[in-house]
């Protein structure tokens, strides 16, 4: 069918019908997966878990597979959740989020009873994913503060954390100020640029490397003499406590970036 040729009403009705069918099909898939999990049929088919079967045999991405696995797990304790999916009262994403929350609670010895799980499901009926997540935070405020770093590939990690609105506004302000550099700057690119600027300013090893490069090209620091009083001037030539940057940075390179190596004889404290 060439959708460009259908009327607005036909397009709208067709979409309504497809979405309804999609809900029913999704619910049917989860019912089948529930039975496969109950029979442990994935083992007979050569997979070590339902998740592996979904990703290897059915080619689901990890996130989509995990949504369905969590929905199946919640069905074990709250069988009626499948009717909620079929009716559209509760999307699969919300169902999976509820199970993820219950998993986290169980890890910190706050496991829910079947009755408590049913109550949570009823509370989340008709709510969006964001509203459901707010309900989780209301029940356990520590969830909002939880940070996690998960390896997703050989050179990538997934970082999850929360931050204040004020910090988010600062990040957006910095991104706007750098929009001339790249108007399509991603969050990763923004953080990478901030990290580079910060390291260039405060990393002693980078400073030492820059100083060494300047010294090799003859661009040494200008030595500034220390101001002396009249008595010192009369005693002899001008003295200075100035340590050339290249010398200071060389020490940093030698000691692995620990900073000054001077240790006071009395306090035994490092400079």
C-alpha cells in the first residue's frame, strides 16, 4: 500500500488498528516467553537463559530482550499484569521498569511480598515511565543518587547517574557557548571538551610536557627576580628564589605527577 495515496482519515484509522494489534501481539509474545521460561525450554534449545535465547535466536537487542525478560519475571508474581499490557493500561516498558525496581530493592534486603508487588502495579496503572520512576524515588530516595558504570564494548562504557537541575542548566549553558564550534555537539562531546580544557589547565604532567617542549625549542621562561630590601641589596648581587618552570615540571615528570617532593623534617609533611 502506498500510504501517500490514502486519506487522512484512512491513515488515522489504519494506525489505530495497527497499534491495537501491536499491543495484542506484544502481550502474546510475552505469554509465549513466560511459558518458555516456565518450562526452561531455552535449555533444551541450547541457550543458557531466556535472555540469551532472545538475543541469539530472535535477534532482539539487549535492551528489548531485557524488557521482555523483566515482564516475564513480574508475571510470575503478578499474573494479571499481562491483561494490563493487552488493554494498554500498562506499557511493557513500565512493567519492565517495575521489575527492575523490585530487583534493586531485593539487592538491598528490601524484597517485596507478592501482595506488595501487586499494590505497586496497581499504583503504577495509567502512569507514564517518568511518573513511575518518580514513584520509585518516593519509595526509596536512594535510587535517585545511585550511579553505575557498565562496560558495553571494548572501548565504551555506559554511565548512569542523576544530577541537580542547576548543574544541567550549567552544562546546557556551556554547550550553547560552544555551539559555534559544533552546533550538533552531543553530551559525550561536551564532557570530553570540558575534560580536555580542565586537564590542560591543572594536570601537572601535561604542564611538564609543555615546558619540556618549550625548553627544547629555546622558549624558556623569563626569570623574574624577587624584590629585595635595601639591606639585601647592599650585601651583594640580586638573589632569587625563582625556580624555572621547566625545572619544576621536570620534577613532576620524574615523580609521576605527585607534585613537590619536599618533606618537612619536623612535620614530615609533603609540600
